[in-house]
């Protein structure tokens, strides 16, 4: 295995859920080089890839699909904020999340829908509707494993700024 591929493999194992751009940037390798080595590692089953909300995230294969989706969302500041709030407070109404996180209702709705579709969060069937963590204990463990990257936080904060303009 080449030195670059070994570095990419080590980085993915040390940074579960890392996305493509971050691999290239943090290892200071060309985009094409990162793409080539990531593809080879996925093809050889040395790493797993999970596509979540338009972005490819890379993992050690020891993470199951649910964990991979959860980690991918935990790398995004707004989704992480929702999951932290649900972990701390238990089942919560979306309107409460909107107020607590100071985000537009549509932003919370979009994130909650993605989290529900991924099986990370569950919606209640009764009214008023609440949302809750699907696997609270495992989510709590994963909260310690990852945090959002700086570019992800910047994008989320830009969305918050735009949201505030429409209030």
C-alpha cells in the first residue's frame, strides 16, 4: 500500500465520518489523489462510505450503517444541536427546538425530516407531535466521538444568518 493511501486510511480511522473535502484539505493532497485513494480503499473494503444529505462520509467498516448515518449528522452543527437537545431533554416538540435553537421552523423541519428518514430520530404519532432519539444510549456514546468541522459550522451559521433575515 502506498504511503499516501496509508495516510488516508489512518485519517479515516482516526476521524470517523470525515467527508471527502476534509480528507483532501487536512492531508494536504490533491483532490484527484484523495478521490483515487478513497475509491481504492472502499473497493478493497478497507473503509466504508455512507452518503448522507448530499455528502459522502468515510468510516472504518466496524461502524454499522445506523452508526455511520448518526455520525454523519453529528458532524453537522445544526443536526448536532438538535440531537444534543433531544439527548438532554428527551422527547421534544419541534416548536420547542425552533425556539431553543433560535432557528427558522423550516430549518428545524428539514433537519428533523432528514434525521427521521435516517432512523436517528423518531416522531410520535400523537398530537402534539414530539421527536425523540431512536437509540438514545448509542447516540450519547457517539456524541463523544465526533464534532462538526469548521467548514460545516460556517455553513450552518450562514444558514442561521439567512434564517434570521426572514423572521
